[in-house]
């Protein structure tokens, strides 16, 4: 069959198997080139970087890029957990499912041990399954990457007395206190579109913290440590975003911001515990703004990102997921001799900042200047519209270089 992107309400709802695989392969090729450029030795070559890594939320975005960096730059053995819909011979799967297939295939070809689990990462059953796998493999994790971005979370310890099912929390991306409105980009018409978000209720805020905060991250670390599968010096990192002042009302000061504050407080708590018990540490890494399924529908964010890409590309500092995570590993986490864990540079709130190039004063000043003058008449001139749309589609395997999108895809369960 011929597969074309299907977009509904600024969300792409299907995926191209060949495109997803090709984009995953591109990221792998990038970190292999960086390995040579930086002179990094893999684990098999005697390198002192990560050896056994667990990536929670391994299938897309920063989680996938983290797993690729660990495996193909440092030679780490990895376990990945994500919840994806598998493709069948005639029906498509989710982008992450194809990304995982491509990762597993490339790892096997390079002789790198890897196991990928499609499972609910919020459940105790999944935690026990991963603990059993680590014990069976005879290794202890020296790095845990927490990159879950699910909009819902089932509580592993609470049962709804009415339904008999685990209590389900749903996150919202809303402002607090008052409505937030702003212009965004309509991906289908290449035009500006006004949108608004109503303020979150107290219940919505609390549920968002339950889903996107640090509670589940702490459950993972506590249970892995109790099971004896964390190595001496183990580190863990979770991901966050701050962004510019113009987006704070909808993001940093909104419902998601409350969750991120909880995540950062959890990092400090976990770091104290890991330091005392194993000589380890926990961090939140604040990353650069990128095109995601959620960012495409947030008021102002899509417009901000398209202008930001224009400015950063002109300065030669633009990065995607893989460039960000490769830099996080090589220039923040593993800076010691022979790529051993080194002293991690953090800000005054103990956060790693790889959004540093995005938040440079000159970058933000130029973005502010351009956004103040944007209109439908000059949208293509002021924004990196093509770059934004490429990232939007490439996330689902479309608009990827080297793929013939007019070619027949015989089966939807292969890459």
C-alpha cells in the first residue's frame, strides 16, 4: 500500500515504517560519527562510559535518542521500555514501535545486547519484569533514563472501588488562574491560527503532577535499588523544559510546570539517597524545545519553535533530539577520563542545562523581535516553516530523506 500522512487537528495519526526506520538509522549514524570525532571508546574497547542502561520511554524523542547515544557511542547494553501499538501485516503500528524495531535490528547487527519491552512502565508488574531481566542477564544498571511522556498513568497502588480497575490519572497542559491565548501555526494551511486554553482545575493540576511529576520515577529507583540491580555510582536522569518567558503561562507556570517542579524536587531527594547508598546521583536535564505531538497544539509554542529554529540555524547552533542527547552524554554526564562519569555542571537549582544555546540572550532577543512582527503575509519569511513541518512529519516517518513515499509498502509489521 502507498502510505501518506494523515493529519487531524495538527496531530499526525499514522506512521510510515520505512521512514521511521530511516530516521532511526540517521540518528545512529550521527552518534557513530560523533564517537569517532570525540575519540570515545565503547565498552568493548575499554571505555569507562555507561555499561548497562535502562531507558524508560525508549521509543521516540529524547528517550530514543538517549538509548541510541548509550548503545552506539558508548557500546552500552540497554533495556528499553515503552508502550506501543504493534503493526500487523495490513495495519500500521505507532511510530515508536517501528523505531524500536529499527533500533533492535541495528543493535543486533553491531553485536550490542539489547532488550525492548512493550509494557506499561507505570505498573509494578513491569518493574518486576525488568528486575528479573537484569538479574537473569547478570548485570546492574549504571544509568537509568526516565523519559516517559504518557498523557495518562494508572496508579499501581490504588483500585477504583466502582470499576475494580487501577485509578487512572490524566494530565492536562493548561494555564493556572486564567485563560491563555496565542497564535500558533496551522500545519495544514501554513497560516497562523489563534487558539486558547482554559485554566486547569485543582483536580487537573493534581492529576497532572501524578502523571508527569516525580512519583513514578522514585518508585522505579526505589524498587530497582531494593532488588539490588543498581550498580555502585549509578546515575539517573529525567527530562524537563523551561522555555521562554512568553510561554511560561501555559507551560512553566501552568499545570505541566507544577509537575516539573515536583520532578525537580524528586531529583534532589533521589540524589541524596543514591549518593548515600551507592555514591550515585540523580539529575533533571532541561532540554531544548523541539517539535512533539503536544507542542504542535499548544498556543504560541509552534510559532515560537518555528522562529527559534530560524534563528538558531542562522547561528549554527540548532539541535534536534539526537544532537541534544549526544551532547548531554559527552559534555555533561561522561566527562571524566576515558569517558568515565565526571563532575556534572548544574545550575543553581541542580539542573543540567542543555537548553543553554536556546536560552542565550541574543537568541531570545532575536526571537522576540521576529515574533513581534510576524503575520500571515510574512510567515514563511520570518519562520523556519519548512524546518518545522519537516520535524513534524519526520517524527512519524514522513518527509525523511532517502525514502520513496510513492513506493508500495508490502507489509506494515516490518521495517
